[in-house]
């Protein structure tokens, strides 16, 4: 093999690796949200501070949504939504929690959103939940967290003795 052919092959390999690295860098250099949904209950102590208590009934329960930016670019979560299970007239989009964070989240920064309204929406049946960022992208809460939270609310609702019309 002659030197120009060897240099051409070497140049093609280096160019391919450089292009691959550039594509990977662009892919990694973006905002990405990690969402975590939990059911929490807080009570006030004698000093007026909120103390987290175990969730044993729906009284005083709140849905707590933790949002963490796991990407490199700052990203601002705007609103919190839910899609109901109603199939007769199409899915209904329920919006709660406007202005989730006041400023964009930098890498590894987190914020939390709390809502009592979504507990009632779970009783009527939510299929999916998601967060919309300032660019309009939707970040879905994992389905297993939504199902586990719905099952927990259903159990607590039936334990409280508030079963109405065959639904918890």
C-alpha cells in the first residue's frame, strides 16, 4: 500500500471519530428533567414549621413533584399537567401548578411543586402526568410512579370510608 492511500484511510477514520464525537457532544449538551412523584403529608409543629409525617390517611396529603435538571443546559419547568382517563369525549387535559420555578434550573439544581388539587384528580382518574418547560417540551412522569400513587390514594381513600359511586 502506498503512503497516500494509508494517509487517506487514516484521515477518514479520524474524520469519522470527530464527527461522532461532535454528534455526541450536541446530544449531551441539552437540558433534561428528571421527575419524581410522591405522596406526602405535612403538619405544623408548635413553632409553625412544617414537619413531614407518615401518610396514613388522605387528610392533609399533598402530591409532591420533585424536578431535577440532569442535563447540561439550564431549563425552566413552567407548568404541571395531567391527562384524565375519560374516553367518552376524548382525554381532558388538567392544568395545575403554573410558574413551577421562578428561574431556569442549572445542571443538578432542583425545585419542588406541591398540589392538593391533584389528589382529587387522582380520585377521578388520571392516566398520565407531565411537566411542560419554557420551550414547550413535555416531560412525562414515569407511569409506574403515577400508577403507584393512584393505587396508594385509592387504598387511603377506601380506608377513610369515602367510597362514592363505586369509585374510591
